[in-house]
């Protein structure tokens, strides 16, 4: 008798969990998700009187490509990029409405990158977009991704958020607006976030 009650309770629990899961997915499919588009500029400065980013760990020099990697049968010299494999940089960069240095500030981009490619400019990015002005003040988004700065548009994933962005998911697109690896510069960012309507 006790074992049949246990089975009934177990089955009822499983059905309740399945119903909740199916109901949640049906709600998303029925339009209970709001999409928000954010657009701003990140100011990344490695030099000057007020740097906002710093190289904190210097990696090793890149290795040469193997001799058969080019037509002449000679080893290809390391990349001309100013960063090295294993470099770790931290940032506390201003986010502004426009690309100009005096543009209205909307928040701060705080995080770090690790150079993960032997050749090229590929980084593992971990970034928090902390909003300090406007309707999202006090909220933040967490962004993670593989960023290849040699490409025109880089895509990263929004993995969550706080405040108005709780349960957020989405993606971010970044483009070099006026940027070089040695000094930093300005990066244009578009973020597309989906939030469940609670």
C-alpha cells in the first residue's frame, strides 16, 4: 500500500513538472516575450591620461606557422598584432549614447578578455554592461563570447542580467568604430535582449 502511494505521488509530481514546463514554453511561443534593442558606444583606452583598460598579464610571443604554411616553404613570421597569446586585459570602459568622447554616458562596460588564439586577434570575452542612466539605471547584462577583432562584426551571447534584465537572453553585435589594438578606441555595440513578460 505504501509503495503504491509513493508511485502515485511520484507520477503526480512528474505530471505537474511536465505541465509547468510545457506551459512555460507555450507562453513563450504565444508572444509572452518582449524584445529590446539597445545601441551605444564603448570607449576603450589603453593609454592617455585616463586609461580605462589595462593589460594585466602578458602572454607569450606567438609561434611561427609551420614551414609548409606558405608558398615559399619558409616559416611564416608571427602576427604583427600588438597582443600576445595568453594576454589578459581588464576594462572599466564608458558606455555612451554617441561615439564622441563628450557624449552622454549610459553606463560602464566592466570585464576582461583573454587572448586565446595563437595567431590573430581572438579573445574570450567576459563582460558586464552596467547601466547607470535612463530607464535601465541600476540594471546590468552579462555578455560572453569569442571575439575576433579582425572581423567586421563580432557576435557574443547575452547570458543573463540583473534588475530590469532578470531572465534576459539574447546577443550582442560589436563593430570597431574607431579602434586599433595598440591604443583602444571606440566600439559600436548593438544588444538584442529577450525578456519574458511576467
